[in-house]
């Protein structure tokens, strides 16, 4: 049986607008927790002023074998101009693999 594309990837970009990890994201990660060994997760979280909250801890708990990069939290009104911030974050944290 051919392996699905996701499981061959080494990187997962988890981008979501919340201080709480969305249930759909958490459910996906938990249902594939054994498949995250050797994979790096980049959590990018937008919010309205409360920072990333407990999302990183929930994500870490859901995929304990994954290499979780530091969280990039972006204030919601900064999202339209955050391209440079996101690019710098990905570059800085990709080099640590």
C-alpha cells in the first residue's frame, strides 16, 4: 500500500487563529500522533491580544514525538503585514533542524 503524502513530509505548518488549539487540529494530530516522530511542527497562531495561550502545550501533548518549533504568535491586526515576520521565523527555525 502506498504511503499517503502527508506522512512522507518532514514539516507541518500549523497555522490557526486562536488561543486554544482548534479541535479539528488537535483531533488530526492526536489521531496521527505515532506518525510525528522525526517531523517538525511550526505553530503560527494569530490572536486578538492574549498571545498563544495554551495551544503549544496542547500541541506538544498531542504529538509528543514531534519536534515542536517555538510558537510564532501574531496579533490579529498585524496579520496583513506579517509576511516578513513569518518568513524570518521560518528561516530562523528551519536552520535549527
